[in-house]
């Protein structure tokens, strides 16, 4: 399998959520409520032939890229926000003024062809953003949509974090063109680790997917 260059997070590596979703999908993840966990061991390389088997993703030189496993826990989810609340929060998205990776496929303001999910803070420090579902939506898209809104619940404090591990359960795929709401919340900050949760809600308020993730602050921060 390959991670196309357009699905980048940092400029030279794959968006953590999309990449993890692609790895999980290759190992059987689907929109059926089952949860899978992916641990990223190195930044996912772009445009590289990767081997997937026995719960491991490896690069051509044998380097372990990621580990994939079924799990029973994708976190408790995050309480919903209304579309109006999400729209107001998104106007104050911190990434508009300071973004470590402004071309990120999910949350990069410089990407007209990305998911354009811009999570801003609510009064209780949840993040929230509206999300217009793209014409081609799959399980990988849902993992990507869950990724950055959770991360920004830690990123807003001024440290640069990258995804280390994420567990996701996708219940249902939304319809292309639908406007969903994505919410995130930091559950714990411990040293260089941030534990975060995120949830995607459909236009009718139904929970579509949820995630629990560990983000790691870069060592130079």
C-alpha cells in the first residue's frame, strides 16, 4: 500500500489520522462499530510501497512504520456541540494565526483541497468545528477527521504535538456533502504526552465515529 502525497500532515510525512486509518482498513477496519488501534512508530512515509501483514506495517528496508490491533476501547467520546457553536468556535481557530503544519490535509488553512476542519475552542476547552464531508468518504477519511480536532485540544497550549497512537470505532459513514460537527477534548497532559478524545456527529446529531489518541510533543518544544 502507499500513502499518496496529498494526504500529508507535516510536509514530508502522512497525516497521522489518515495514515492510521489506511493501515487499519488494510487490517480489516470498516464502518461497522469495531474498534482498531494503530501505534505509529515513525512518521508515515509518503509515496512509499509499504507492506502490511500480521498487524505490522513495514517500509521496504524493513523499518517498522506502525502496529495495528483490534481493541475494545476507542474512548468515551466527547459530548456534542451544535453546528452553531462549532461555526463560532471555528472562526477563532488557532491555526489561522500559528500552525506548525499549515499544509496538513485535515486542518491546514493552506489546503483548499483538504478536509478543512478548523477546530476552535469552546468555553469548556473542548474543540469544535463544522466539517463538510467530501465526495469520496471512506473509513480512512473518518480516522483523519477524528485526528486533528483531538490534537488541537492540546496544540492550543502552544506546544507542537504529533500523533503517536489512536484507537477508532467508526459506526457509520456520513453522506457526501453533509455538514457534520467534530469535537475534541484533552483528557490528560502528562509530560510530553497528551491524551485526547474526539467524536464526529452527523447532521441529525447521531454519533458516527469516536477516537481516543495519544499525541507526543516534539522534543525541541
